[in-house]
């Protein structure tokens, strides 16, 4: 199936969908479109052309056509199918700096590779959620969908930056996220390992190898950072802050806070907020 559009179609705020295409599929827009187009491969393979130059579009790669860029893409001529997900969109102003930093492969055309399976998985999940939301009869359908699409672009930006955490073992990353999701729970390596689906000893070894610190140290650093924010920005007492950060004993919390931060929680709060310490 070959489709050629000689004139750009009307720009779309956001429209996304998932296609399953067989061999012979091709779309050619010599004038491009009035909006931007993002395409990524889920399975099979596609390709896009810039003049006489062919570029592969396998899983793990995204192509981005800016408004007005020639669009020539098709099922990989050497394959028999292409499962792709795409989005036509008009970028929000804050998206432009992210998109403009993608590697350039042609005039107004960019491509990005995912080197982390974990980031690619999250990117695809956000793209699929975008497409699903656009089909829902919600009062604010477009707003929900644009937020999901922005999440996808943020994961793409993480891929471009190739942040060190992106190379972390998925089980360690799951443990980190579990700690972030259960901030009011007392630390338990046994519970953490069970949720991550591995043994306690394996988690401790893997976590230390991947991050350089033990799980409890990581948890405590994150909790103390959270405690700093609570003490600086709210009227919570030291005891309330301790409980919010998973410490059952406020006095132990205060000792750990002073050791790690160099000052007591009460003094930290007084210096940051001019707080009346008599409430403590």
C-alpha cells in the first residue's frame, strides 16, 4: 500500500495510534505536514528515506520529523511486517529544547536510539497510554493525552542524555522505586527483596555492585533529603517528620539527621524557616 500526500495536512494538536503494516506499505509526503511526526517501531522493522539515503527504523529507534520535513517512511523492504506507534503533534514551547537536541539525520529530521531497555519500555508505555487516552470520552481527553505524551518525550530525553541510572539493573531500579513509593514505611531489606522478586543476599550484593552503596544507606539518604524538604517547607514537627520518613523513634531520627546533615532537625528548621522551636 503506497500513499502519497502532495499537500501538507492540517496541523494536529495531538493524534497518536498504533499500526500493524505488511510489506509494501509506504507513506510519502514531499511537503511534510503542518505538525511534527514521531514514529517508533514496536516489532518488525521500518525504514525512512532522506533523499537517496535509506535509514533503518528497527525496535529501539525513534524518528522525528519536524513540521515541513519531507516524510518518506515504509515497511523495511527486507521484512514482511512493521508494528509501529506514531504521533502527530504540535509541541508545547517547553518541548522544543528537548526535541532540538536530538541527533540530526537530515533537514528537519532527527533520530534517537534507546540503549536502555528499561527506558525504552517506559517510553513505549507512555506512547501507548497517549493513544488510549485519545480514544476515551473524557472531558479533558486532550490534556490527559498531552501529559502522557510529554512523559514519553521525557523518557526520550533521558535516553538522549544516557543517564547513568539508565544502565542500572532492572531489579535494583525496582527496589529504588519501591523505596520511593513507600516513604512512610520502616526500612526492611526482607520486604524490599520480596517485592523485587529476589533473595535478600542477592539484592544486597546487586545493589552495592550497581550503586556503590548498600540499600539501607540509599534509603536513609533519600529519607533524609525528604526530611529536609518537610522541615524546610511545612509546619510539621520533628516527630511528625520522623514518622513521615519511616522512623518510629523521633530521637533516633534526630541523631541520624544530625550525623548526616551536620545539624539537628530543630536547628535545621529554625535556620530555614525562623520556626518557634518551643513547639518541638
